[in-house]
C-alpha cells in the first residue's frame, strides 16, 4: 500500500491564535527537507516552522547519480550548508537511494519536502514518510515537467514562470497538485540571484498552502495532460549558435547559458573566428552585428573560443 492510499486525516487539536480565538488546527508534522543550497534550506525550514511543523533533518545530493563520487561543486556547497546548519539539525549526504530510505526511516517522518534533487526517488523513499513526499517545481505544471523548467522557460522567451507544489510519485512531476501560483517575472538579464529574490516570497505562500492541505488529508488535484511538456537537459547541439534561427531564438539561447553561470556560453562562428557569445542585444548596440533568419542581432560581449568538436 503506497503513501497516497494509506493517507488519513491527522488528529486535530485546539489552538489559540494571536487574538485568543480558539481554532481547530492540524497536528504538527515531522518533516525532512531536501534541496540544493543554504538559502533554499532556510526558506523551506522557515515556512515549515511558520506552519507549525518540525523540520528534523536536511538532505543534500552530493553527486549527479547514485553511487558516484562527490563532485567538487557539491563538496563546496556541503561545506556552506554545515556552516549554516541550525543547531541540532542532521545533514544527510546519501551515497545511494537505498541508503537514503534506510536513514529516513529512523526519523519517523510524516512528510518529505523536496525542492531540487538530482536523483529520481524510488518507491522505498516515497513510501517512507507517513504522508508521502511533496515536491516544489519551478513551473506551472503540467508545463515543463522535468529537471530544467527554468532553462526552458528562458530558452522559449517566456515572460514569467510559476511554482507548483505537488505530490511526488514514481514519474517525473506528474503527481497531484496541492498549490500553484504564477506571475514570477523573468528579467531580460535573468540571474539565479535575481530570480531567487522573486521566487522566495512565492515559495513561502505556495508551500504554506500545500502543507496545510497535506496536514488536513487533502489528496490534491490530479494533473491533466492538456498543455503538458517535458523540460529535459539541453541537446548537445544547442551549445552552438545557429544563425539560421531567428534573432529572438539566438538571444534567448545566450540568455539561458548566461543564467547557468560563469563559464557557460554557446559558441558561434563569426566570420573566420569562433567566439563564446556571452551577451547579445536585439536592438542596435556597440558590438558585432550578425544577421539571423529574420534580421540582425548584436554581440555585445564575447571571448575567443575553440571550434566545437566534430562527432564521427
């Protein structure tokens, strides 16, 4: 029997609000948090505590795949997490999904809250908490299911994104929706830091609403397939600029790589040179003018690059 079918209403208890009015509230839940950075852990922790629940452990993914070596970036982030870890809080750095399930079982969890994890969670993890697992996903599901919703939103030139909290099942981002909200703008020069400032208050609102529904036994709304799409990792060919695309497509390609951070940029042949294209403008600007399928674009920041490797 899985978590969804054995989910029942929790006991109720009387409580008094700020004005002294006694209300009926759900019993606090023991929660473990899974995410990818100190700010994200802090946001999830704060929201759970504000909703009256008890975070008991953090989980951080130290490798792209189970049973893989810890990569350098993950090791650096783990160090920052240890510095920011609340007193008495455990930080789990699992090496395998099976080990994660065994570790979580000891916490007697009511709920696991996930906001970014490299591995697909198996049934052994999904079935461990009494009320299952909920996931925060950076799109208005069912659009942009998969690991890279923000990258695809930038690639497609979307003006904004949304957040969805849904029940997690054994497929990618297909579980019942508990709460969602759109209206998070994507700036022209979008950066992870700037986007996080816009996401943070929305995250608190949608997660608070979802936690309330879980605690009260609400199953959520099943997702339909109308408008569904999958946001997977970029195809290798997308790292090379194709000037036969429209100027908007090329501009958004450059914006997407720029969002990924330093060291990320598509390469392009411009005359007899190969360049890393770091920033572009669709209006006349000081830089290199290049013709696209529907008109010009201006490369305003670039660096010399090696030609892309040819595939046999």
